[in-house]
């Protein structure tokens, strides 16, 4: 069975700073996908970024980028030039290729301070 | 941009009662999911649904739970006889495809229904 671990329950940074959220996972699969979801206080979970395990290049979406280390089973999220609107719960998630089930980490509560 | 919607946003029910949580997935999506999040715990997969049948379910999804797509737009989760431990946030999600097609595997979530069992 796959497990996802986010070791930082809470983080807090100042606006415009860069912050990195950690995620590690455990799997015996070689083909899978990794995701970061953001859940603002309004509760809707929004997909931030995705990474296919077969791709060596790290995914980037505007201010959001990942550091995917397949051998280490690590998938961290970097938020550059953080904004107040980035305040949210962030979930790391794993999905085996061909499956439908997302396996989530515990989440990291990120607060961006003005 | 299309969104997954869920109703109600908050449901309070008494132990032993039946509840139905409703979801409207994104219109061209083919796969539908329910997840739950007990307060302070991880988001957990309950069930996936495709082509009018369950395609995968977790050990949590026992005989007390059922899902249905009663028409072309709604997707429902029924809990037949609620227990205190069913209190949680229930999230519906949908995706175009559960396979490896580009962007097809991404799941889009609704805002959730908070279920409180008293």
C-alpha cells in the first residue's frame, strides 16, 4: 500500500518570501503521478501542480514548482514570491498509474503573513 | 470554469438516520469519486464510479454506504444508518478519465459537505 507523509503540520512565512513544503511517499510502483492540492479556508480543494513519475523534468506552474526526487521518493513544493492568497492547507497526493484512488498526506497549513 | 458542486454544505442528522449527499460533477467527466476527511485526519478515498458501477472502493465503504447516478448530472452518496464516527467532511470529485491520458487523470474536487451526526 502507498503512504504519503507531510512532516510539517504548519508553516508560516512573510509575504514575498519563498517557502518549501515537504512531502515523501512510499510505493513499490514505478509508474505513478504526484499532486499538490491547495485547500483555502473556503474549503474547495484546488489542484496546484502535477508531476508524472516518468518525467525527469520538474513541473512548474507560474510561482509554483516542485523538486521531484524519484529515488528518494520525495516531492516538495516551492512557492516563490508568496502572496496572502497562498494561505491555505496544502495536500500532497499520490496516484498509481491506471488507478483512480488518490492517497493523501496529512496536509501542511501554510500561513502567509503581511 | 466548470466546477464540481455539492449540496448541502452542512448536514446535521441523528444517529441511525439515513442521509444522502449530493454532487454535480463537471459535465463531460466520466469518473466520479467520494472522499471523506474526519476532522484532523487525512483525506481518505471512499469509492470511485464509472459507467454506472463502482470501479474501486476502500475498506471504509461498507454496506452502509451506496452511490448512485440517478440522472445525467447528479452523483449521490447514501449512508443508510449513520453512526457518530461518520461525522466528517465529504468531498465529491470527478475526472475525465482515470487512465493515463494527458490531463485525464486529474481529479477536480467540490467544496465538500460537512456531515455532523449527533
